C-alpha cells in the first residue's frame, strides 16, 4: 500500500508540475499580448481566449498535490483537542467527503469530455477542440478521487495507536 501511495505521490507532483508549466505559458502569452497591444499598438485577439481556456485544466492539475501536502484549509482547533483515535475518524470523514465531492465532479468531467468530443465543439475564436481542455481536468479529477480513496484505505488500515500528524502527508515515509 505504501509503495502505491509513493507512486501516487510522484504522479501528483507530476500533475502539479504540468499545471505550473501551463501557468508559465499563460504568463508569457499574456506578457506578449500586453507588449503587442501597448508597445506595438497591434493587439493579438487570441491571447484572452487562449489564456482563459488554459485556466480550466490548470485549476484541477494541482488537486492531488494539495492533498499530498495536506494543503487544504482546515480548522484545527477542534481537531487538536481530540484524542488520536477521534482525529483518525475525523480525518477519515474528511477524506470521505473529498471522495464524494471529487467523484461527483469526476463523473461530470467525464461526461463533459465525452460530450465535447462527440459534438466536436470548439472555442469561439481559436477553434481549439474543447475536449482538449476537458481531458486534463478529467484525468486530474479521476486521479484525485483514486488518490483520496488510497489515502482513506491507508488511514483505516494503519494501527490506531499510531500518532497522527496533521501537518504531514500520510504517505510520507517516517
């Protein structure tokens, strides 16, 4: 189980790196657009749509990495006063809620990807196929859901007397 979690940790990092690279591309493209518009007085009409379309997959590519790093916002004042066994159950409930919400969005994303592929829909200005933007988001959501399930299984299989560190990732070797 731990070996599989380490593989998922690496894949989560890979997806986050892809998201970071897309952000760099957006930054360069927007800078180019600003230069063209204000320095050369020749605006590029594709910049706005292209960078907006790239926001969609970027929004989901970091989900699993945030789970790996336990980087989601948490209210810990209650969590910190609970006994370790209660902390485990609360963490399990938290993971279960993540799985349910992410699972719902993953199903919607799969349907959106298939629907945009079948319909051949494309962006308005660039005419880029929409499924190209749905696909990374779908993969990210499916991966996140599977990763959360693995983390839940790992949490439930770990011994109850193990101390639970809320700031560290469950899959980090200790």
